[in-house]
C-alpha cells in the first residue's frame, strides 16, 4: 500500500489553525465552574430524593408505606450513583481527549476515530484504516472545530464504508445507523431544502416510532393504563413541533472564521492576528466560525411552541365537543377534567345524556381506571332527579366492587382465597358498596361458614386506613380465606358466594347477618346483588405443592365490559 506524501495531490492540509484545534473540546474556567455547580446540585437533589418520604411525612398526617419509602431511597441511590459514574466517565474522556489532540494534529488527522491509533505508518488492526484515508480522516477531525455537523457525519459514514473490518455488532445495526446519519446530515445541512430534509429523515422517524411502540408495550405492563396514557396525552404537541422544526432547518451553521473577541472577519482560513482589534488568533478558542440563522427563522420555533402548547390546556374543551362515543373512549383512558360531572345538572339533561355521563363515570371508577377527581355526587343528583335507572345502579356497584378467587394448595391442603378490589365510591354515601363473603363450596358440596365482617373501599385504601374515622381492620381480614381441607387428586370446581350490598354510610361498619342455611339476611332499605366467583383447580399428589389460579366471576367480567 503506497503512502501519501505532502506533495501528493490527494494529501490534504489543515484548513483550521492550531489555536482552533487546541481550543476545541478544552474546558473553559466558566464551563468548569458550571459543571461543579451542576454536580453539587445533582448530589443535593439525590439526597433529597433519598429522604423524600421522610420529608413528605413532616407535612402529611399519615406514614408513607414501606414500599414508597424504599422506592424513594432506591431512586435516590441510583441517581447519585449515576452522577458519580457520569463524572468519572467525563474525566476519563477528557484526559483521553487531551492526549489525543496533539496526536491528531501532528499526524495530519491520520488517527482512527474508533480505536484512536495513528494510521500514517501502518493501518490500524481493528478497522484497516490507513494513510490512504487521510483526506476523509482530516475532514472528519476538522469538522468538529468548524461546527460542521453535516460534514462530520458525511466523513464518518465514508470512513465506515471504507473500513476493512467491522465488528459483528456494527454490521447488525448498520441499517439503523445509516438511517440516523442520513437524517443527521440532512437536518444540519444549511443548503438542503425542507423537502430534502423531510425525505431523508423519514427512515429514521420510522425507526423512532417503532422503538417508541415497543417501549410503550413494555410500559403498559408496568404502569397503570390511565396514568401512562395521561402522560402520553400531554406529549402529543411534539408530533407537530418535531416535524415542523425539521422543515425549518438548522438554527446555526458553519461560516468563515471570525475573531472571538470582536467578531471581525479574518483574512484566510488560518489567520494569526485580528485586523480589527489585534488579538492573537493563534491562541486556543480565539476564533469562532458558527453563525446564527436569520432572525426571521429564529422566531419560528418560539412562535410554533406558543401556537401549539396552549392546545394542551384546551385539550379537554376540544374533546368535550366530540361525539359521545369518541369522547367516552378518550376520557376513559385519559381521565376527564376535574369536576367534569359537577358541571352537569341531571335535572336539565335527557335520560340518554344522563346514561352517557353515568357510563363514563362508571368506566373511570373501576379499580384500575382513571379515578375521577372530586366528582362523586353525579349519580346521587341523578337519583334525586329520578333519572338513575336500576341498570345503571347495578352497573356502578359491580364496577366498584370486584374480587378474584384464588386456590392455594400447600402441604396437601387447599385454601380458597377471595381477594377484593374496590374502585372509587361514586354512589350515594348512604348506600356504600360493600362486599360480603358467604363461604366456599367444592364440587357443588355444602357451603363453608360465612365471614362475620364485610369490606368496603376504605378498608383497603392505605390513606383511609390511617386517616379514616373507622378503626382499620387487621391485615388478615382484608381478604377472605377458607380452608378446603385435603382434596383428592384431580380437577375440582370451587365456588365462592358473595354479595354486593349497598347499605348505610361509609363511616359505619356493616356486620352481615345470615340465616341457618348461610344465606344473607338482607338489611332493611339496602340494595343487594348476588356475586358468585368460580375457579377450576387441579389437586396434585405431591405433598408440598403451591398453585394459584385466578378467576374473575362472569358477573365482574360483564360489569367491566358494560362499563367500557
């Protein structure tokens, strides 16, 4: 392989001065002090995050659950660890850059940008770049001080194409990298048209959409649906601002060299002294090249933000004028505006309008739904106006009170476990939805003894357990357990009979009463709905086995479908 000599036509010389190169990447005193301030503030924030739960407790009337406390501490430790790791990485990269700068200048840019070794004497072992690639290497290195992002990306893409060897990981991500570089080059090219920037960025936009869809799929498994969709609902302006800024083009672009002190144009690409102020232009960071776009273009981003972001605050009003089915679909996932139902007067609404508003309220009040904020009196006002139908009342009760039946087998004995879940209390306080447990039955056999207590929303809610007017029930009474004994091997059908009882105020404990057959004695003036749970269970022959089968009753499933 023939070496290039300085007199060779293909040999390129630096088009920037030594002062520009030495000043590129060098930390200024102002930047150093700013970095120290940011690090100190970051550590203080991490400490506040670590003690966040303890600080909040000083202003709250209840003690934070242990899971919340340890969550704050974990995030605080991780945040401080990230800051320390980033600071160490930045120091290592800064020392590496200080060692690399003289090497690049002395070799006329003949340094591999990945393995950071000189290639003017012999090719690098990992990528095969040599002095033959000097023009492209020099274009890559000098594009940094010139601020030519598009030129740097073009040179890097050319070096990747000419590399003799590439790791397998680089070959796997090559299509995505090409899409990114094409978008980077086009969006930072001041000579590209708006259509060229958009056309070149479409593949990379598709990649980002695909990655975002995968992340959302994972987030849906970890974050409640209403909370996640609510956060996404506040980010939709980016879908307008992002492409619009892409069409506007770069706000800064590389230009001719100017004196950093007075802004005067310099004579030539490698000046030594400013003709205006006489500054020594051979010193580091004494020359600047970046120029701002015309002021008319600089106004476009703030005007665009000012035009789009107010739509976030008008989002609820815009959704409110949509047809009822679309409005219910959006607000069931995003949560309606606060006090939406307080502004509705059932006395002046038609029966169909009341039913639509009630259906939306019920869909938001389910245990895993977007809890309505301070809008619990609509159904009571609808009942007072004579427009709350029995079907709506039952749908609300079955949406608020839900439960699952689990069968656990351990050491040869089976246990039926009914775990309740309660949604927001949207019915009248004089008819609080409660869950009553009437025992379990195996293969249509006799029913076991019922529970002597009932459960309602405040029994399971952490805040109400601490701050409610009623004494909190013991933890072991927050679910219903029945010992089924030793079962013969095979498949068994287990049923649990329950009732949903709308009875009395929420600050009164309801103790159910049963007749000799175990049937619930219905309280005077209360509304009662049968609530049956069923699960199929296969008993094992091993002595120590644990199996759990979740099954929601058909009534609960129908209630969910109806509320949606």
